[in-house]
C-alpha cells in the first residue's frame, strides 16, 4: 500500500500531527510507526504533567507562539474529550538578590506573551498561595495548569484511528530510502511506502533525519535525564499547587521545582544530568555506542566546557539526596530528606549544534521527501496541537 504520509514516532507530537492532518484531510492515507509496544512511552509518559502558560519564552519565538496557541487548543480538547485537567496557577519565587532582575524579566516576558493577570505578589500573598514557601520576591501566573499527558496522547491516537488512520506498534524504523520519488521505509516488521515522511522520533529524531536526508548532520540529540523525588503522602500538604524557582538563564532547564500531579501526588525535581543512553532512565543504564557519540560530538564538548560547573552540581544532586533536598529547601525550608521517596525519571531530547549551541527553540526542517521535527523540548506537550497544526500545514502544501 502506498501511503500519502508516514509519521515516525508515536509520542504526543507525532500523534498531534497525525490528528491535525487527518482532521484536515480525511482522504489522505496516513500511518504512524511506533517502535514500542505502546504509544507515548518515553518523553510523553514521563512528563511532569504541567500545562505551561508561555511565561519563559522569548516573545515571537516558535516556543512562545506555539505554547500560547497550543495552551488554548489543549484546554479545549480536554474539555471536549472529558480528560481531567485543572488550571491551578503557579508561583515563581526568587530566593537570592541576584535573581530579582531575572524575575522582573520573566514578568515582562509573560506580559508581552499575553499572560493577563500575571503579576508580582507580596510575600504575604505568596504565603496565601503557598503557606510553606519562602523567598524574597515572587510572581503569580494564573494560567498554569496540570494534566496527564499520556491520557491526552492516547486520545489523539483514538481520534486518528476513528478517522481511518493506521497506527503500527512495534514497528522500529531501520532504514529510509527513496526510489522514483517514493520513500521506502524499512521497519522491523516490513516495508512501508509513502510519498512523504514526517519525523517526530523524539530522542532519535536526528537519527531518523539522517536516514531521509544525509545533509542533516549539524544537529545531535543529547539526552538529559531528569530525576524526581515524590513527597511522602503525609507531607503533601507542604505544596498546594506549583512552585518554581527563577531559572538559570544560561541553562535550558527550569531548576528543581514542586508540582502537584493530576494523577495524584507531589513531585519534586527534576535535576538535569547527562544520560549515558538515549532512553536511559536509570543511572545504571549505559549504551556505550550512544555515549561515545555524545562525548565525541564537537558541540557537546563545547557545552561541557561552558557549563561544567552547573553540570557537576546537577550530577552531585543526582547522587546525593541531601544535596537535592538542600536545593528544594531554598523554596520550602521545612522539607527534610525523610520527606522524599524515589519518584522516577524522564529523559529530555535536547538538540545541540556543532558550535555548542543548545537549541532553545522548536526546530523543523523540510527536505524533498521529508519533514523533520528536530527539536521539540518542553513545552512541546502543552504546544502539541499547535506544533501538530504547523507541521500539518507544511504537509498539506504538498498535497
């Protein structure tokens, strides 16, 4: 069978793209190939479940535009599909004098991005929102919320199948070649033919991109593991909703924070440490070939040279529960080591160029036979319907 479009990757971005595509053009023959035995197993299923507001992102960037548009689309979709979600709001808290200007910059960005109601709050107001949190300054963002993104992704998948799209699990893509303007996609369970390939392969997006376009050799996915603790049930009262620190502006991660989960419980974290395997959720997970590839990448070497102090701090927190606790105590002094239990981990696909730039924005590359989503880190889950819509529009220009 000749498909019009084959999407590689059944995570939330691939599924959102498939859903947008088949909703716009039900006549197109569409298939999604997923290497795992279930959809959305990796970045989506291990997501912290935050509906991001668009506070952090440079006004006018793809992240800002897609986050804000995607936020509204996601909330509407959850309402229509009766997926439980909650708009909780969050506080971003400065704990050091040096963070005050950064807090002011975040507030300015939020207002530029249309976050009406986002404002500086007094320390008394902070205590009303989060009674156990301390700081020297804070802003409140009313738009932030929580949801279970695995439920969202599975709902996208159901919609695709209801409209005649195909989803093929345990179909790992091994090779893509072109002949007579057709893509031949070799998988672990047979060959698929497609006029166009859409690459939403997440942690392996650079590998799939190189299969369909050898000229894409300037970006490498560097996997960063984010490890979480959970608060013991009898200490969950310490966190009402979401508490974030002021992020380090030089590092594309938000710092350890507290998140009340829609599926229950309170998470504390994550840190950000180099994973020794692209899907390495445990410290003991190592793939020597993948690790050698990461360490040999010129861009990573430059990143390591630039951020080695920050990286060592993150690594130390990974192995020291007391150091992790100390970072959390900046926001909630009452937190003790004994309050924390192991909470699992996720791995973030962070694209890095040859010059040591950690790509901060979403990155989508087109070639003759494919569209490659090369960088879709947080807030990609919040933005999924907007990113999916953007990619779907690019696809539809070809049909």
